[in-house]
C-alpha cells in the first residue's frame, strides 16, 4: 500500500516537473520570438530615414528658389548666410516625405554611437504612441514621441521627448550610457530634425529622477516644463537641471534658446526616470 502511494506521488511529481519544463520552454520560445520581432522592427525603423530617396530636382529647385529670392542682396556673403538659414537639408526633406505616411511624424532624433536613430511622433495624447509604432500599428516598443503639450505655434521652450527603455539597447535604452562621464564627454550632441529645422543640441544636464507624488514639495518636476511664462521661470528650470546633473560643466542656456529633454525609464527606484537635457547650439 505504501509502495503504491509512494509511486503515485512520484508519478504526480514527475508530471508536475514535466509540466513546468514544457511551460518554461514555451515561455522561452515566446520571449525569443517577441525579442526578435521587437529588435527587427526597431532596426527597420532606425534605417527608415536612409531608405527614403529624395529627387535631386527637388533639392535643386530649393537652391534655385532661394538664390532667386536673394538676387537683390547687396553682397555675396549676405546671400550665403541667408541660404544657410533657409535651405532645407536632405534630412529635412526626408522628414517631410515621411509625413506623407503619417502626419504625426514631427521629426527625427539621432545620437552618434547609439541606437537612438528614430522618427519622433506627436499624438493627441501621451498614451497612444506608448503602444503604437510610426505606422500606427500595435507595438510593444511603442515610439519615440514628443509630449502632446508642445505647441508648435509658439513654439514652446522645451522639446519634452519620451521613449521606452527596451532590451538590447533599443529605443531610448542607450540614454543610460550617459551615466558614464566619459561617454557623456565624447557624445555631447543630440541631433533633431524637423521639416523646417535641422538642429544640434548641446547636452548640459544628465540625471536620475522619478515621477513624484502630487503631495511632494520642493522637488524638480522637469516633466512639467514645456514653456516658460517668464524669463525667471526659464532660468529656474535651467538652474535646477544643472544642479541635478551627475556631472559638472560650463554649458548653460540663455532665455530664448530652445531646450530638449529626453526621458526614459530607469530602475534605480520605483517609477524611476533617466533624463538628458540639452540646449540648441
């Protein structure tokens, strides 16, 4: 009787072991497939800008248009300077072309020697592009997106841009490289391109933070700053950003200069965030 009971328990135990082994194999397979799918999608997205072909006649017509409008300028230097300001770069033309596929694409962000090389979206809320790609397809990696509160008509002072911290260095995970001072010093520039501008931003603040409770006071809510109502408000944001930074530098921003703030998740605390802030060069 005891032997039969023992054998029955052993059989049940073996069955449970086999069951958990099979479940783990299935979960591992699902994880591998999902990881591969996310990585493939992100790589395709990062190559998107390079894949767009711009008709050389369009670039030429832009040059001719600009030169024609400046023909009455008094000297060649004035013409050259004005052309530099008004001439669309190839990247700007490509961003404009991308907008034919999705009008929510408002720009392209790139940081050298990282995987950060993606279109930037702006939706009617800050939820949609957490779970959708630039094609408006459901996606676990979501998109890099600008806060809905940024007003292009002003324009606002701070480009507040979010992205997921995804495995294998995808989306905004490589922002965490800036926790290394050597990397920061070697990569001080964020490039952001819209259909109207191709701009470089110089990074002056890198820090770890979190999402704060509404009841907390005297904390730096960097994510609430989109547009300054006064010069004082702008300067206070810049000062707090520099005080929060992991590293000291001599770079600062003056009232009226465009700022950019990049934010991703960080797991040093609950609801942690990693933040990189730059100002227009």
